[in-house]
């Protein structure tokens, strides 16, 4: 297989080999990162250390060279003079290019211009770059190329790298909270015989050994509830879900979801858990409860609670149910009930305008097949969705544990399909059987980790918080 590498760099590679230099080195024991040296200069001044990283810029002044070396934590200047270096290092220094990865052994100093640097005594070539680094504008203007070549995006645009690291901090904090609350983390099957737990179009694959189709997981819910039947009281799962649907700034066909269920809990239990996870994970990454998101500031110090019905009435300026049904049908001709109308108006007129955190409660039963009915009005259920910056971040129920009621909900879904409403969930009769043995009352929640990370990293597109997002092929554009 041939690849067109840079001719001049290939010539340098050959020259280094002829001079006995291994251009693709092995282990190099890094002692300090750039930030460690800069933050502790007074203690390190005059002491030897070892640093490593990628050359981002190189300035030649005869026998003296200045190199901008970038590592994961930042960058530091390398000062090279033949006066202090050995002969092999001098040969290597002459053939270095931007993009090369090197290890440097030297002394911490300040140059005449007062810049903290490492005075190189020895340079080890760890990887010779055979392609030139793109210019700085690469990551600012060509967004599509950034996502396709994330290795370059992370190298040139440190903000992109920091967003992924912040997301990791948030994920670690979530697991810390769940461990503190004595939840057991479990692994749910990715390949499932029946896709369940959400209304979504699944990816289908074929299992050759069993000669049958399986589905990539669209949700963890029904498996986690089986664990409640089996005697687990607090369980959670953080893993990928796969939904064969559209790609946009808020959706990716594979995404990270946390689902948690607590036996003997309810919706209020999940509300408290969700608020703590959202607030503390974002605080862990930003050290503040007030974060910038685009042109807006989001205040995470206060979470509001309101019902979907009241928010719709406020939006329309009416309380008459017939009028709300009429407005709902104008939005979606398939609307045939009050609950469907409330949901249609909310999604069309209200949800996108929620900026600071709001728990939207009391959902219509038509869109909530796995939640308990409210005692005061059986048209609604104990469910909330948390909205921040116009995005749904979390979805929670007081879980349905009546198997007879569950069967009737599944049957209603079948009738909705016959009306042409797009519902793709199959009925998991093994789950009904499990419920028949008795499932304790429980609260359950699903939190979209990618969207939460969007809020915590000021990312307007979900692609920013996914290291390698799904993209259309060039031919599809």
C-alpha cells in the first residue's frame, strides 16, 4: 500500500537513519509536564528534568534553536544550544520539523526574555512526522474536517481536547455519587433479542451461530428492572445506546446514557438524585454552578419544578381543554386526545425555550407507557423530564410495577401503531413474566451523558463532546 508522504521529510528520515538515529523511539520516562514546571518554577529553577511532547513551532538562530513543545497539559519552550548539547542531539536538532514527537532531558531555566524554558542537553526522537501539521485556521473554519481528523483537532485546538477531558471529569463524578449512594453498577447486554425500554428505531444485526436477528441496545430499562425483581435494590448502568435515527447537533446514533433504578423509591427520589448528579458533575468540571452556554448563562444553583400541562396553558394563554386539543391538532394532525395535544404543544412551543433547569412533571399517559398513573388524574403519569438550554437532559418515572396495567399499556401502543403513529418498540413478554413474580415499587431515571457534557463544556453540538462522532460520508454531502 502506498501513501504520499512529504518528500522533504522522507529525506530527513533517511538521513537520520544513516546517522544512526532511531526515528521511532521507545519508552521515555517523563518526569514533569509543562504546567508542573511553570507552576513550580521557583523550586525547579536550575534542576534537571525530562519532558516530552509534540513540536508545534521551531525557530532557528544558527547554533541556537527555540522549540515550542506541547504535551497534554500545555506547552513549554525548549532552548537548544550546541554549547550544552551532545553531538547526537545536535544532529537530531538539525532534522527536526513541526509535528515531530521528542523527549527532552535538560535544565529548567529562564531565558533572557524571561520565558520559563528547558535548556536541552539531550533530545530523543520518539516519532518523526512524515506529514506537515495543518495551519492554525484548520480547526476554526473547517468544522467538518475537524470531526473527521480528530487527532489533528485535538493537537491544534486545545479547547477540543479540554472538552473531552472535562467530560471525563463529569463522568467520574457521576460514578462517585452513585457509589456513595450504594448503587451497584451492572453491565447490560448490547445485543438484545427484543429492543425494549424506549420508542426508537433499532439497529439490526444477525447472529450467525443462532441464525437469528438481534438488535443493538436502545435502552437498559427492562434489564435493570429484571434486576429489581431479582432482589437488587439500587442498580445503574452507564453505557452506549444505539438508535437508528437522525444525526444533528443534539443527536448521534450512538450515545452514552446512564440509567438508574431504586427499589422502594419514586419520582421524588429520582428528582433529588438527578439534581445532585447534574449540579455536582458540572461543578466538578468548572468549579462553579453558573456556566456559559453559547450567549447565555445557566444558573445551576436553582432547579424549578412545573407540570407540562401548566406550562402549555401558560404558553397558549388558555385553559380550555377543547382549545388545547384544537391547537395540538394544528401542530400534529394525528393528535386525538387531550394528553397527545398537551405533549404536541409542549414539544413545539415550550421545550426549546427552557434555559435554566426545569423539571417538567406530570406527563400524558399516551407518551409514558412505563410510568405509574397519577391518583388525581389517570390521564397523566408520575414522570419528569429535566430541561436545560432547550434540551432534554433526563427522563424519570415512578415505575409501573403492575403487570396487568403494563400489558394494557403495550396493547395501547399496538393500537397507536394501527393509527399510523410511529412506534417501533416490540413487546417483551419475558419482562411481563418477570413482573408477574413481583417487582417492588421503584423510581427510575435515564440521563443523557453527552448532552449533560454539552452543558458542562459550553458545546453547542453533541459532536464536540464525542471523541469520534458519526458523520456522513463525503458522497452523501
